[in-house]
């Protein structure tokens, strides 16, 4: 397993991932950090801050699925994007489960 630190909302989180996935996970961390900051959730408890970030990302996913994405795009491309977002969402959920597991062992 590879290890990296993510900074989300001014806090550092140690994350393990498969070797070679570091840059992708770091990108996801930056996406979450942006959503947390945009939602004004910096300074909240870690679970609450991550919840706000997850809710904003879920809202974006919902808007994409409902077709509120702005300019029309190709249906196959839309499905591919939705599939990729589902994959990213699953990874985020796994990270949250991992973090919650660490919280329960502390």
C-alpha cells in the first residue's frame, strides 16, 4: 500500500491507497477540499466537514444525472461521466469508512 497525506479544510488526513493511485487520490482530495471551503465548512468537526464536502459532491452528481449540466453533451459521454463519478463516489465512501474506522480505534 502507498501512503499519502491529504489536506482538506486545513486538516491533514493520512490515507493508504494502491501504488500508482497517489496522484488520483490527491486530485480527489483537492476536489473535496474545494467543496468544503466553498461550503464554508472549514472549522467544523472532521465528520461534519467531510459530510458537507460529500453533500456538495452528491448534489453535483445529482445535477449531472438529472441533466442540469449546462450545455448538452453526447448521451454516451454523459453515461461515461456518470459511471466515472460513481466510481469516484465509491472511492470517497471507502476513504470515509477508513477514516471512521480510525476514529473508532482512537
